């Protein structure tokens, strides 16, 4: 096999966790609330240069489901707690007014998270504008859904800059749909950061960054990965296949398992895989490659053909509805003045 130029195939992900998974030098703090894991990474300037991300605080919330009321409320409690902590870390004062921006395309369901979330946010600025008194429980909040450059012809950052110039908010909260490089994280991860966001970065379609450096006010970004590319699906499937074979091998003499149909055997928590020799026996030369090399090879095969498609789950309509509701309620509660 020829040597692959890794610089041609960048990782399609917006998640800090997927950038640091292979870098053990970057420390992370992990906590758990009701089986919901929260991972906090404080990225120094030096570490940021290594993985080509912005220095700052990143909080990642991992959960299994938000489609039933019980799980929804558990995730909501954690989201509110982490958002409030991020506001403190970003030194947002109670007197600060907020502009909430929902990025994305309202007409494309996987990309509609931002606009749909904004629809559920409590807006209060209009009360002040008409000369009425605002309840002391609330801060001044306005919102914006700027659309995407493909439909407006205007750079998103330019629209936001214009609104900031006229309305003068003290800080920004930006919501956007993200890309991931793991099937397990789709619609089951929330990332919160005070480093802002670069729309389209996970899709290799970078626009201008929306952050404190570019806008001169603090920016908190909230995102959920809603899509993966075909490369991720194929490479993850190969890894699942190795885990599946390892699981079957380990349970070869398990009489109880023989009563369970193969398609019903759950090896999700089986964290073992085949040895390098066994992988080579199953997959030949591909069995010799590590995870990153497999992803790179698949991308090299699919991309020139135009087949490295972006994929989203079939139930995305309902899940986006639930996630946008979750984020809207979480933002409303976290911005209330106690």
C-alpha cells in the first residue's frame, strides 16, 4: 500500500473530545450526575496550538436519550448547572444583556437546531424598548436567526456585527448543529464553550470565527452533533465488527448466550477488540492499520467519488425538536437572575 498524505484528510468534527482523545497530555475533569457524564477541558494556549482549537473552557455533556420525560429532565438539570458555571467562568455579570443567536438553516432539519432553539427562548428586550419595567428576575435578552450565507448572500458574522452595533448586547450565546467523528455521539452530546464557534468547521467549510476576539464581547457557544460523514460510518463499522468478533470469541462457551439471536446480542459495553494478528486474519492488510489510518484510507477512497456523504439518523425530526426544546429551556433557566 502507498503512503497516505494525512494532511489532505482532516478530521470532520467540532467536538473538543474527539480532538483530544488521542492526546493524553491534555487533562480533562470528568464528573457524573445520574449517569450523565460531564467532561471539562481547560485548553491552554500551548495545547490549543497542538490540536488547532481555541484556548478556553470546553464542557461536554454525554447522555443516552432525551426523547422521554425522565431522561429529558435529567439532562436538563445537568445542562442548567453547566451553563450557569460557564457564565461564572466567563465572568458574565447579572447586569449584562444577552443576544442569543441561532445559527443554521431552518429548512434543513439536521441544521435547524439553532433557529428552533431561538424560537423557544424568552425574549425581554422589547419590554425595555417600549418603556416598561422588566421583572428583576430577568435580564435583557434579544435573539437572532441570521440564516446561512447560501440563502442570504451575507456572511453570518457580518449580520451579527450589525446587530451588535445597533443593540449593544454585553455578551453572546450562539447555538449551532455540529459534526462528529463518532456514531455514538450523534444527538447524544452537548458541547458548551466560551471560545466561540466557527460555523461549518466540522464540515471543512470554515466561515469567519464568531468569538470574543472578532466581536469584542464574550461569546458562549452551545452545540450538538447531528451529522456524521460516510467515512465515519464505515470506519466505526469496522471497529464494531472487531469488537463483535471479540465478544463472540469471549462468549463462545456461554450457553445462555446461545439462546439469544445474533442480532439481539448487545456488545455495546464490550470494550475489548481483536489482537493485531486476529485483525489481519479477518481484514488482511487493512487489519494492520490503526483507527486514524483506516479513516484516512476510507476518506481517500470515497471523497474523490463524491460519496463521502453527510448522514443523520432517520428519527432526526423528532430528536431535533426535543433537543431544541432542551436547549431553549436550559438557556432560559440559566439566564434567570437568582
